[in-house]
């Protein structure tokens, strides 16, 4: 920021891909953003705005970054403000407007980039804490210059029940914009959490929606960042896709696609919204930047700016309904999420969306023939494993073993290797499903639990994937009853000895039925940094499997 004039400039920033930076310092990679720069000046003859106004021959230069959809509105306000510069006490300012994603600017500021702006208009204030450069968190000069509530967009047939975000998303095929790099994606996850204050929905019910989403979307090489692409998918005949997005993006899509059969709804529980603050990110002269922010905000409050804002699909700072019956009308607000809630929600998504490199190990001992209700434990376990298989994306890698006592090809080992760990291509899924279908309990077979736990951890370590969560998913209905195996203490010591902090392999143990020794399973899993879960009833299996995925 300084006192000199500049010409109109345009430029682009290199494309980069990244993972969202949380306030507690999650690891980031690079993400791309396209920058479009325009300069709105107030010097004599600059861009033809002011003619020969001598009072503004030496305007204060303000570099401003904004989310792309807000660029046109800010350009108009900047031009109008520049035209008034030096007259009737108006400040003499020249703004250079740069369009970039809010996530990108937050990273630039946090990393101390030389390209950091003086002012920044992100689409949501949730990004402000992420722009902490280690010295100070940027300050908000203007709380909001516009708003846009979050809505759910899909074909009318998908909205039979609009009582809550969770009810809609559990009955449809939701697709999120990247929660780690877009505000609508993050706010959709937060809305599901914040509405629990009204619905008392259990954490398990939320997990049944969020875990499959994270598994399917979180590990994509190129997560979704453009709502229009998802709107097009949702508009296909018979589509059950529902897209959480801003009302503004939906309204503009409707204008550009008048034949689209899409509807936007606000769940009865309420919604969160984009709030577009003006943030001071200048390294120096922060008071001067804050004054420029206030002047710009004042220009945005004029009648002409308000009309332009409405036409662009944005609401005012009071969340008043858009004109002409556009959008979703009056809204109910959900409680604003705290910084802690934001960090926790996005950390959970980050953990859940990591690649998976796992070995499923299933008990086929004789006790698996015992019935629970109308099905055997074996049948229930196979159903749980096949249902769990659908939670994993194609990018995951999974293999399959079974275990009892002395069932190996050598007649000695307590485990049998059925399908080696490999990416879940259609063929790999088919192999696993085919093997699961033909499994049956081995009459009089014991439970060689300890030897199998040790061998399976060694097998995963042998094919370790540094990019992924490496784990053993161990299904059993009993406790170790192999007289030739090591003791529990010995097995735990071996498992601890196999651990490497830089290359962890965790056991996630899923116990089923009254004969399970949960203390034994917890000791084995705990030795690897993993966790044990107990399904007491057949209906618990799906929830236990989802809980196990969350413990990664």
C-alpha cells in the first residue's frame, strides 16, 4: 500500500492444489486459483474515471483480494468511490481488485506471501482464523457487506422431507464442494452439526452420512469446487443428487439455465450463510487500510449499489429476501459455529478422507455358526463386511484374510490369505465379494487370534503405503483359544515392537457377540494405537463399522 499511481494490470497465479489449513496447523499442499486483476484509479485520466481532478493526482493505492463472485460488485463500488475522491471529504483511493478463492488468499497470508493484499473480502469469516501468519490474525474492519444463505439444491422429487439437513442428505445422494477449500462445502458439514442443537440427532446418525461422503469425496484427486458442475449433474432426469450451495450461486445458475428443473430448499432447522466481511491483511499502515475498508463499505450501502447487489443474487447484511421471489425467501438461522467447532469438523473430514490401505481379517472359527436372531454370526459378519466395502472409494486399497486355527495352506498357520491388498478396482471388489460369499464357519475350528493379529500387522507393513492410513480390520466373535499361541502379554509386546511412529499400522478390532473378550481385543488394538469396538446386537454392526473408520 503506498502513494503512487498505477496502470490497469491483469495477471494470473500458478495453479496449485492444497488441503485446507486449520487453526491448529494441518498439513497443506498447493491448490490452484485464477487471479484476475483490474485497477480502479482516481488519478487524472486513469481509466477515464475522473478526467482532470487534480485533488486525486496522487491517490493511496489499495490492493484488494476478493472471492470471484463478489468482484463485479466491488469493482463498481471502487469506481464510484474513486470518482468522488477529493470531493466533499471523500478519501482519495485507487483500488487494484484481484479475484481469488478465499482458501488461496488465506494460505497466501498465512505463509507470509509477498502478494498478500491490503484488504481481503472472503466469502466467509470462517477463513479469517486460517490466515494467521504466526504474528497476528487479520482483523475484520467491516463485519459484512453482503450475505448469501446456504441451501440444498436438487430436483423437486428429492425433497419429500425437508425437516433437517441430515434427513435430506440421508435420503438422497449428497455431493459436497470441497469442504477444505470452499466455504459452501465447509458450511454444509457445519450445518449438519449445528442443527443437532435442535434435532438431538446422535453422532452415529451424523456419521452414517458424513463418513461415506468423506470416503467417496475426500480422497478425490480433484475435489469439486465449481457448484455449476454439480448443479448440472443434479438436474439430470431421475437424479437423486442434492448439492449444498449458496443461494447466490443457485440464483445465477437459474438465470443462465432457465429450463433447469432444480429447486433450492432451506431445511426447517435453519441454515448458515456466507457473510463477506472486509478484512485488513496489510503488513503495515493497517489504520489506513481499515479507513479504506470503511469508505468502500459505505459506497456499497448506496441505493444503486444495493440494487446491483440484489441483482447479482446477494442479500443485504440483514439477510433480507431477494426481490422477485428469487431464492428461498425468509430464512431461519442456525447458531453460528465456534472456532473450535469449525476446527473439529474439518479435522474430522481431513482424517476420514485420507486414503485407505487396509487388510480385512475375518474370523471363521466354529462359534461363528452360532445364531443371533435368525442369522449366524458368520452371515452377519459377511453382511457387515460387504456393507463396509461400499464405504470405501475406488482409490482405497483393501485385501482379505480369514482365520481360525491351522487353516493356512501349510496346515500350520492360523490364517488364510484370500485376496492380496490392492486398489479397489471393479475387479478387486469382485474378488473380495466372491470370497466373502463362499466363507463358512469351520466345524470345531478354534480362534487363533494372537498369531493372526501379529501376522496381519506384518503383512500390512510389508506393503505399506506412505500416503494412506494403514490398518488391519479384525472381525471376531470370540477370544483366543489356540493352545500353541503366545500369551496375551507376549502378543502385545510383539505388536508394540512392530510399531514405527513414522509408519504406523493400527488394528481396528470389531467384536461380535457375548463371548467376545473386549479387554483382550482392546489390548491387541491398543498396542498398535488402534481401538476395539463391540457389537452387542446384529443392528450394531453397521454403526460399529462406521465408528471404526472414524478412529483411523
